C-alpha cells in the first residue's frame, strides 16, 4: 500500500538527487534478515480489555461474520458485532507520541489468511520508523508472535495454504557518502506459524502489491514507484525471476492469478492478462482509466473478480465492477460515499470515510450492508 507521505518523500529524494550533476543513486540488494528480528508482544502491546480506551482515529477495519477488528492510532480492538462490546483490546506501547504525549501509530494494515482464522497486522509510525508485524488468532484472540523490521513495510500476503507470508517494502535510504546515495528495498518470506525468517528474493526494487498463485508455487510482485513492471518468482527459486512483465511505461497497481499459467494486473489504462511462460504474450482485457489506488479482488464463492476503482480520485466515492471468467462485466455499482483504507477478507470490503464513518460492502449481497460512525462501534 502506497501512502501519500511515502510518495512525496521518495519523490523529493529522487528529484533532489537528479538536480545534482554528480549525484549517483544506487539500488543495492541486501539480506532483509539484518533488519528483521523476532520480538516480544509485551514490548509493543498491552492487554487493556477490561478498560478499553475510547476509539480515536481509525486507520483500518475489517468486518468478519460475528466480529470486527479495528485498528486505531492507539490500539487494536476486536469487537463483537452484535453486542458492540470489546472482546479484546491491545493498547499500543510505542515510542512515537503526538504533541500531547499520546502514543500514535499512523498506519496499520489488516491482512487475513485464507480461512480468516488468523490476522496479520502491520503498523508504521512514519517514513523512517520501525515496522511491527504481529499475528492474532481470531478464535483465541491471542497474539501468536510479533516481529520488528527496521523500516516501513507496505505489502504483505498469506499463501493460500496459510503456511507462509510474503513481505515487501518500499525504498529506504540506508547510507549516503559524498555524492552517492544507496537505496534498499526487500521482498522476503516468513513462517506464519512463528514469524521466523525463511528466505528472501533477489529483488532490490520497491514493492507495491504481492500475491501468491492458487497453488503457492508462484509469487507475483507488482513493483512500486518509480518502477512500472511486475516480477514473477518461483517460490522455490529466489535467485532469479520467472519473468518481468510490463508494457512501455504503463504503471500497474495490483495483481491476481487466473490459473497456473496466467495472471492479470490492473494498470493506469486498464486490465491486462499475462502469460507467465511468455512475458511478451499479453492482452488488454478491458481498456479504461484506473486510479493508482484501484484494487482487484478474487471472489471464490462467485468465481468472479472485482475491480474497485476511483475514477474521480480517492476523495470521491469509488465504483465496483464484477467480472466473470470471460472478463465480461456482470454487475457495476457505484458507492454514495468515499471509501479509503480498504481491507478485504473474502466476505467484505471495508473502508473509512473522512468523517470517521465505517462503510462495509458485503460481496455476496453486492451492496453496502453497514454504515456506522466510529463512536458507535464500541459500547
């Protein structure tokens, strides 16, 4: 997930370097293991379920069948949807604070595994802050493990068998010497059972989005700014890619598999289908403008794909199109309110309006089923 702050800072870094005639920028490949460590949950999280704080600014939310998980600037809430009581509240214990001395976590992502039994939460408190990853069991509501990465993480995804997690980062400037600047980005795998580091891919470019194919043999990595390609990796061969997929200078924002040999990406000018075995064999399935915040989701129950797009920008309501296997539009819906900070768990697409209203779109019903202000989430 690319944030506006990240884009601005990185743009300034690259533009500044271009204005200096003798400035040389280098992308170096390093093992992310030197930045990744397992930590203790109590170092960052305190169980305050008996006396939960009032929900402040919501940064992410995911609605499941009987409970919702809310990430705020001060902590993580797991709330019973019917009673609106806190089943669990983990208060953040970070060093980052606002002007009043309150702990503030600016950004969180909520990524469920394939059967919604586990939830990966990644937090960030700024461009150069340490990212904290932790996994919550959505039945016991206990924290399975917690790890730290020295720099922000922007993309993560469970494999379909739930055994491992792919993690991707944007660039960070690790060192500067004289007229040269060295940038680093990483793509790596961790064990979902205990959070231990498994391996990393020989990719130094920044990441925008990542997904596994259906049999977990292939990993798709949509590159982040300033790159415009998609790398495809054999999970068992981290040394070299299966191919690099892109057209001219078209930017791509998200990806989803079709079968073992093909996949689709959404880009600035539409939906593209690619052949894994032949990077030059591609087709434009549907040509239209797609905003950089657009996303493509797979709906297993309906055997369809969803493209969510912000044609008029993210300050305006998005639209959703349902596609069948022949990539024909079967339904097209427009929302009546903005919807940002999206999460998808196979059941719902959940977002937040600027007025701190939570919007829940239930995929099977193809409609918004809940609109609730943050003040009403918790009783």
